[in-house]
């Protein structure tokens, strides 16, 4: 079981932003910007493009809803969608509120947020979920 599966199952704490039967969205603990969120399928799949077509489409629709909530919670020019990451063998989408493309540069130093800042950000995003 991957760390992301354990997070979605509630075995490891997370800052949940949204969830459905098939998908789970939570704050990245090493964010590039405040509101940086990960969207994962509950089903363990390592490679994003190994998701079946219906699952991939549903995940994109779920991510779109989360991105709209992020944009309301943290006004920005756009919410970047990035499929990147080799550290965790579980398909995931990064949703990153951005003012410039530099906000989505993974080589940048990550933010150091307090537990209270994470909690507030997750609650803010959740409050805008339809």
C-alpha cells in the first residue's frame, strides 16, 4: 500500500480538501505555493497513463472541481496542473495556484507552513467545493 493510499484511507493524517468515492484531494506537505494540492485516485495505479480511459476522464473532472475551488480560495491567474513525481508510486496530479509560471517550478525552495496554515488552507478550499 502506498503512502498516498494510506492517506486516502485515513491511516496517515492529511489536510483533506475534497474527496469522492474514487478520488481524494489533499494539500502537498512540501508546497510550492499556498493551496498546492494533490489529487489521487483511491485505486493504486503507479503511472498516470495506466489509468483506464473512464477513470482518467473522471479524475480530470474531479481535479477541475478542485482547481475551481482553489482559484476561489486563493485568487490567482491560473491553477497549474502538473503530472510529475517519481517519489511515490501512485498516480497524482499537482494543482498549484500561480501568478507566474515560476510558481510551478519544482526546483524552487518549498514553503514551510505551520499546521495552522495548512489547516486554514484546506478548510478554505473545502469551503468552495460544489
